[in-house]
């Protein structure tokens, strides 16, 4: 029976590219997105990429009912072995300094970037435990660096990283990864730099081979950068000890 992966935010960008890559490796795929038309285009592309089944559910991860439907769909496909929390929000743009960051905007970003992944992890754990599966939480260097304007988004990603770190300690039979894909040419990145030319950033598809390698090789739980798995030769010592 084919393994199943649930990938949030799969209608475009890294989520869609990863879904296509996993489909090509034979996985069943469940994806979601807030834009039904973009999600349908993604579903068709993912379906064409591989032999497994593809389920695309329009909706917002901020909605607990939608999250429950996603997990039920992934469970129904059989061998639900991978949860990728990729959906996220920058919050208000242009990115405000901390002194001007509204509490309500931070609360909304926390719901999307932290609370929704937590809810999906909790609902998925019974099946992931049974399959000795993995959780991949997409993070950012903004979680660990002090970039001007990135206080709100960075705070949400730092919280997601700490949840991931503790989950890894509490669930040693699983693999829990918090993964920084690096800068990419995505709509979110463009929103962060309105008016700037970001054509020099790599396309999301260039990050996918590294993520696929991570999923295949199952190194110890921890924080990784995709670049570690894109290099032609990866030092075993580096791969076996997650970045902390």
C-alpha cells in the first residue's frame, strides 16, 4: 500500500513543488489551499506527477473543522506517514517594526503559524505513530536571526521551532524536523519585499530534492537547512546531529 503525505499550503510555492516531488516517488497526497482555482491547478499537476491518489481540499488551516477533514482524508488513503506543516502567513505587509506591530495581527499569525500546526500534529499523531512516520514543520532563519521588520513572523516561527523541539523529545519513535528551506522565489517572499526584484532567488522546485532526501534518509529529529541535503557530499557527522 502506498504511503500518504498531508501537505498544507499545497496550492503553490514550496507546498505544491514538494507535493509533486512526493507524488513522483509514489506517495498518495492530500493538499489544501485557500484559493480553490489555484488548488485545482495544483491538484492536476500533482496528479500528473505520479501514480498515487491526490485529494485537494480547499480551506484555511485556521479552521479546526477543515483541519479535521484534512487528517481524516489522509487517514482514509491508508499508511498516513508524513505531515508537512507548510501553510503560513507573514502577517501584515509591509512588515512593521516591533514598535508598530499590532497585537491582533500577531495573534492571527500565531493562529496560522503555530496553533494550526499544533492542531494538525495532535490529530495526526495516532496514525503517524503507527507508521513510524514523520512531521516536517517548515520554518525560517527569521526564527533565529534578528532581522528588522521580521519580529512578528520570526516570533511565530520561533514558537513553532520550540514546539517541534519538545515534540521530538516526547515522541522518540517519530521523526520530527523543523526545516529552513532558505529564501525562495515565492509569493510570500515577494510580499515581504514589495516592489523588489526577487528573480535572483531560487525557485521552490530547487529545494525539493533536499526535502525528499531528508524524508528518505530519516536522520535524527532536529533542525535542518535544506542546503544540507542538496550538497553532492553531505558529511555524515553533520547529517546525524541536527542544528540546534
